[in-house]
C-alpha cells in the first residue's frame, strides 16, 4: 500500500470538522511502512473547552430525547458501521498495524457495543414497588448525568473509543467529548462523521486530539461529570486521583501481565494454538494478551517445542496484506522498548527460545516489526516476567504443581485476566474461585467477555467502582432518582377537610 500525501486531520466539534489553530501536530504513522500518513493537531486549551461547551449545550435536548428514539439513531449508526466495515477495517490496519482479521475484529467489537446501545430502553428501566408503606408507592428512575469524557489508547482505534466509551455514554442520554489517541485518531474521526450521518444532533459527540496538558482540564472542568480512561497504570492513577478529587465518576482500565497456568493434562497442540492466538495476536499490544505461561515442569519441554513448531509458520508482514499473521507494532520507539525488554530478560537469566528482534519484511524494511519471541526459564523476581511489555513476547515460568503456579500468578500486582488449561474439573473450578484475575479463561486464551458482561480487571489493572460495559455501564453513565408518591381519593379528601376561620377549605 502506497501513501503519497500526508492528511491534515481536523477535530470534530459540534457536528462538524473544524480547522485547528494548534501550534503543534503529532505524526500518525503507517506502522507497516514506517511512513507518516497524517498529522493530528494538538488542539489548544480553547478548542478543548469549545468541545466541552458544545457537549454541554447539547445535553438538555439530548437527555430529554426518549430512550427509544435514541435507540433508533443507534440502529442507524449500526447499519452505517456495517456498510463501511471494509473501509474502517483498512483504517485500523493502516494506522495501528493489526493484521486484516484483527482489524476487522476491532471494528466488529465496536459494532457489538453499538448493538448493545440499541437496547437502551430496556437496559435503562428502573424499579418500582407498590405499597412500600400503606398507600405509598416508590419508583426508581435512571437518568443521564451530563457531559462525559473518554481518553482512548492507541491499541484499539475502533473498539475502545467508539465501542466502550462514546456509544454507551450517549445512549444513556449523556453527551461526550472523546480524546482520541494522537497515534491512531483517524478511525475515531471517521466514525464521528457516521454519527452525523446517522442523525445524531450536533454536539452530542465531539472528538479532539491533544496532549496530556490540554487533557488535564477534563479532570478539573466542572462541566465534565465523569471520565473513562484506558492506558498505563501510572497515568490511570493520576486521572483517578485528580478526577476523583473534583467529584467526578472515574473508571480507569490500566496495565496487565496476564498469566496462563498450563497443567500436565492439557492437550499440548490445542493449548499452544490458543496461547499463540492470545500472546501474539495484535502483536501483543492488548491488555488481555496472555503474555506469561506458568507451566508444570513435566510438560514444559514438550510445550516449548510445540511453540517453536507452530510459531515457525507465522507470517510477519504488513497489516493490510490478508496473508499476514503478525503485523507491526505501533511505532519505532515502541519497537525499541520491546527489544530492550527482550535483552533485559536475557540479562536477567531467561533463556531465549525464539528471538524476533532481527526480523525483516522484504519491501517493508522501514516498518516497525518484531517477530514472535519466547523467553523460557523466567523466574519470580525477573522484571521481564512481572511487568507489561506490550509486544509479541511470551515468558515461560516453570512450576512443580497447581498450588505453586497459582501462588506465582496471584503474586503479580496486575490482575486483568488469567487462564488455566486443563482437563481436570476440580482444578478448573479451584482456579476460577481462587485466581485474582478479573476475567478468567478455562481452556480459553482470551477470556474477554461479550458486551453484556463487564470488562472486569482487578488490582492494579483497574481503578474505579464500575467496570466498562456489561450492566455496569448503565450504572456508571446514569444516576438513580427515587420518587415516593401517595394519592387520595375524593371521599377521603372530603372527610379530612375542615373549615378555616375565613370560610376557605383546608386539610
């Protein structure tokens, strides 16, 4: 794929793309080629404030729009996303580097969330009880709150900003300001146009790109009622503390170091296939990547041999080539970081089984490629086995038994997800009950739930009270109001009326 010109991107504010007065722009790369394909503006403080103001102005009318009418617009949006699936898939592949099927899956997961938003009339239904006391009835309503903000990462340009964030807030009757990742903003900006085509009012969705300096006002601006963030734990802690101190609702989905426990009775070929899909899919740039295996010693050598055999057939190449199994990582800087982590693992004493640092893709020599890498004999205390690398690197820790493996897994400070591969029902049940992981797989390498269940990371992988999507999203993006009422019939009113001194009637 050739790129001959650099696109100057524009923020989407109050229903239209607007020229930015930004003094700085961030280069957007095609990771497959290493070429600059677009420039994202670092929107000014004033432009971000304008986006917030547009969302605030749109809120009264949008929040008063009946839920079923909001749902009708999401049906329109769903149809537009489906009609433009190939275009959006190419956009994700081009700016992010996922292979074609993974990019298509990224968009498909966004559509799945939009389909969930179509059901908002049922999801927002409250509760009621007649005769809470004699003659008294109580009803609980769920109501939208105001303007929400989303700070999106680079690794899922469609699913996270235009799946987890914007549609779930907007369907509840809120309005939204999205800070798209400056590394991968093109897909979100394109979907914003589809919102307009679907019939959403101006100001309901606004998309900007900016630095952390400008984004900090989301934490302090009183017109922002809540924030969803996906990214590093250090930044998540900052947002959680700052936004919380200003009385905002916050959900921060952060780093992970997902472990998989492989017991000796696991079928090795099928297990390895699942591990490879999880560890090396999306070039390992996802917070649910199974980046560390804890393997019973009895089968460790056989499992490592099978890994080498199956990984030998993985085709590393450009994201938009449909033959590619493993695409590039996001940037040259991130590629250097991953390679530094690999070397650090070797320096710490791990044995390198496969080394992807020197991979070269003919015709795409300037792309940001890292081949499949496997580090064996990673011991507790090695940073390579404890910290998130966010690349196509798999660490293997050898253990004697289930108890030792589970203890090693639970000692990690992150707990986004965890998996076990076994044919033993007892150990599978014990693992599900005792693991710290918030999303658990039993013979499933990527235990990401469908939209109706929450994305429920634990420990340092999540800060907040209510998780992304599932039933939690309605509670996060709405507040409850309880109304207690009592009515009197005509005869009762007559019996309770008395004459006042001036002849008027009073109860």
